[in-house]
C-alpha cells in the first residue's frame, strides 16, 4: 500500500531553437535534468518532474490529451493549433514574429496583393485567419521546413514563416511585408492536469517567476 508521489510531466522541444533555452530555464529554476536529447524521456533528480522531448507541432495535441501536463513552446504554435490551450506564464525568450514575405523585387502595396497568390507556409491556420480579416483568399502550399526557398524554386509567390534575426529572409532575397503576430516561448498547461500535479505546477511557477524577475 505504497503511495507513489506523482511527477509533473513537461514537454519541451526535442530539437530546434527552444530546446536549449527551455532546459536552461528549468536549470535556473533549480531543476536539473541529467540525460540529454538521445532519450525521449528524462527525470529531474531534485524535483518531481519528468521531461518529454517532443516535436514542436505535436505538443498541443499532447496537452489536449493530458499525456503531458505542461509544456514550453512557442506561442505561435498555440496560435496555429492550440487556441484552446491556456498559457500559465510567458517566458521572455525565443522572441520572434510570424510574417508574410515576398521576393525583394515584388511591388507590394497591401494585404490585398495576396489575393489569389500562392503562399508557402507551415502555419496555414494563422495565414488563413489573418488574410480572412482583409477578405483575402490565397492558395496555400503547406510545407514543414525550408519554407523560404519556395519562391526561388517557383513553388510559391510568397511565404509565411517565423522571422527572428531576419537572416533567412535576407539570404533568400525576400522582404517582410506583413507581421501577422509576435511570439515568444510560453509555459502552457493542459486542462486535464490533476490536483496533485497542479500543486507541483504552483511550486514550479513560483520559481519561474523568481527567475524571470532576476532576468529583467
Ligand atoms: C526557422 C524559421 C525560419 C528561420 C527564422 O527555420 O522557419 O526559417 O528559422 O530565423 P532567422 O530570422 O533568424 O533566420 P529553421 O532554421 O528552424 O529551419 P526549418 O524551417 O527548416 O525548420
Ligand atoms: Mg525555416
């Protein structure tokens, strides 16, 4: 009749720009996770927490299903496919924009110019919702990466993707013409989190807030 202490299950990006800083903020919160990315799951040595390394785009569904309790992910991913999922804390890192861009030589006046155009993107919902506000309908070409080369290879007239330093746009001869949204890393919470884990989350949030205050 032993009572198992539950652990809070957190999803973080398996690889990519959020991975390192996500582990770093956990570390700054005094939560040390020993083994690296080779394993898809790891436990903290000194806090009731398990880490799951997942693909960015899969995280909203894991939260929805309650397979993980919390996650560190880009707000832009929630806008794209997790509008129902709540944010407990903005984390202040991995700031970026989600923007529309066109080849440098293209004459651009307004969003209306996207009417009937082919746009390559990994963020179809975000693009459709944005254009809809202006009554614009475009033809989307959904791809998962290397979106910025699409216009150069004749696959699309424009692209929508994340812009951080702007260097990918620059290298591909594209200009940013519409900023659709601004994003940063956030701590998101599953609506299915149980009481015991909610208590662990409260402790963790307390630490997150202290760390973020110190970073200001
Ligand atoms: C991301 C994103 C942009 C780029 C933006 O791509 O999709 O292409 O970074 O960053 P920048 O403005 O600093 O250049 P990533 O390199 O992660 O590769 P992927 O699109 O192939 O997944
Ligand atoms: Mg890219």
